[in-house]
DNA sequence: GTACCATACGGAGGCAGGCTCCGATTCGCC
DNA sequence: GGCGAATCGGAGCCTGCCTCCGTATGGTAC
C-alpha cells in the first residue's frame, strides 16, 4: 500500500514522516472522529500541512490508510466464518464485528456508506471486499435456511449500517447492552420462520 | 412561535424579512441538507448575515422554526392514532410518517438524535413532544400484544432512527420500495410471537 | 408633517479548517 | 563533497461560522 512498485524507493525521511502521520491520524480519528482537523494531525507530528497533503492527497486517502487493515481483517474473518458450523451464527458474529469496527471512529458509518457508492474513492476497494465477505455469509445463511431468503446483500448492509449508526449516536449515553439487544431484534426480523403479523403494507 | 406575547409587535420590515428567511431556509435545507450555508440563505433573501442572526441566533433556532410544524404534526398524528383500531398498525403508520419526515432534509436524523440528548437546544421541546407521541403508540401496541414487551421507547426510537438514517443515505440510489421492506423486517423483529431462533447471545 | 429614537439592518472582521503552490531544505547517489 | 531530485513548510486563498457596532428606517407622538 505504500510506494508504487517499480518506482524508486521513498526517501528515508519521507517514509518516517508518513509513518508518524499515520500513527497520529489513528489517534486523532479515534478521539475526534473522521472529521478531525488535518492541520492538527500534521501539527502533532511537528510537520507542516503541506507534508501531510503530499503523502495523503485527500482526507479519504488518509482514512483509507488508517482503515485498510481493519477492513481487510473484516473481509478475512468473513471468509473464515464461511466454515463455521452454524451459518446463522457466523453471520451474526461477523455483523457484530462489523458494527464494532465501524463505530471505532465516530462518523465512520457515514463515510462507509458514502464510499460504497463512490467508486472513485481510494477506500472503495477495501469497502467492497468487506461488503462481499458479508454478502457471502448472508447467502450461506440464507441457503441454510437461517435467514429469510428475500433480503439482498445491499439491503442487509444498509440495515446493519443503520444499526451501527444508531449505536454510534447513542454510545455510552444509553444502556450498555443496547447493541446486543438491537441486533437481537433485527435478527429476529430476519428469521424466516412464520410470524403472526404481516409486514406493513405498501405505502397508502 | 413569533413575537413574545406582551412585548411590542415586530416592526413590519422585520416581520417581512423573517418570513423571507424562513421560506428561503426551507428551500435550502431541503436542497442542501441541514448543513446548508446560512450566509447563502441570507444572501438569497438579499439580506445581510447579521439580519439572519438577529432573527435566528443559532442554526438550531432556524431549524426549529422550519421544523416546528412538521414535528408538531407528528406529535398530533401520534395522539390521533391512539384511537386507531389496530394498535400495531397505528405504530407502523406513525413510524412511516416519522421516517418520511426525518428524511425530508438530509442530515435531519443526526440533528434529531443529537437534539434529543441536548436539553438546551431550541428544538428540544418539539422533538420530545414527538418522541412522546411515539412512545404512547408503542406502549399501546405492547399492551395490545402486537409488539414485544421488552423494547423500551428510547430503544425503539434509536432503532427507527437508524432505519431512517440508512434510508436517508440510500435515497434514490437504491431500490424504491426499500424503506417498506426495511420497516417490514424491523417490525417482524418486534413481533412478540415465537421465532425459531434465539437472539444472538451476549458478546463472547 | 416632522422629529425623534427604538428597532432593525449590513457587512467588516476575527476565527477555524480545507487545500494549493512554490521557495527553502535535505537526502543520498556519484 | 557536491549536486539534483525529493521532500518539506507554511503563506495564502477559500468557505463558512458568528459577533459587533455604526448606519438606516419605521412608526409614533406631538
């Protein structure tokens, strides 16, 4: 993810600075959300804002660098969970990991959904890989009969992103077990077995 | 909602300008979200930014003025729906209206949840009235056995705010019937009758 | 009808943060 | 050690928020 292959390697000072910026960005995004001031990040490294922009031409690029491992990890864990004995449990486990990752940095949920729609973003590829991992788990759970067959991957991601967002808003303000309870209800709604009531009709 | 009772009435020019600002704000918030530039709104009225701030000392105050009727309408409709024959249907109907209102202006969902937590905000009262209307409908549906008894009003609002947010993000990008489908699934999850699966266990 | 002043207006200006551009500096190869 | 490419730094321009105060004007009292 650093230097373009084939090109001459980065100068030592540049490499050093890039690492420092990355480390500082991780801290700043966690503490102040994805909207943290970039000038502040550069300042904390003792570097000028120009240097930050040289290494990361956009906020998205910096975010991408910071989130790359986490999104990849989610993609990998998604593929691993494909071998879990219970397809439904696997999906639930992954979902919890998803929510937990996306709520690490305040504002990430919004960035994520925006990024999935913007194929020009530097973050797009990682997001997509992660989403596909989730889609695989969903499909398997549906084939196994653990999840209703009429929900689509994109829709599922939209739904759990909404939950993640809601959780992000309420963080620490409300009851601690809230996330588990919310996810529990959502998954109850995703269960294929009959329920006494019909879903709300088409809009009147 | 305008001039303080007892005080001398507003000067005619001031009243005129306030109306113009309000009208322009409605347009701007709808077009560019709740973060629309206030200088721009004033400019479109041919007024200085100082004039806008004189009438609406904060962005919240302006939003409050714009949203007051809509939130009140939601509160009123909530109270009316208390007499609907089906408690569950009433809640679903209200929820749909809630989502539809909060997605009128991009960013409103976020503003709303923030406002419910900030009792100093000018918008707080209207938000609370609306929330209480929803809570009443929820309680009734629970008593009637249409909704699981173990969800609490705040939690319910968090949940549907998440859906509203997700819908707001996806607006017009994704499939048109999506909102109904999402709400349908959520309400299936809120149904008290048995479901074959247990909710996800406590975090490992 | 005019004079007065409370009320209202306008926008300059200070602040913050994003991003660009280019002269100054430094690395590291020869 | 010297030179040129690579890198750095921050001034500067932009947008937007909000405050403050000198200027203008509506409307009332006479």
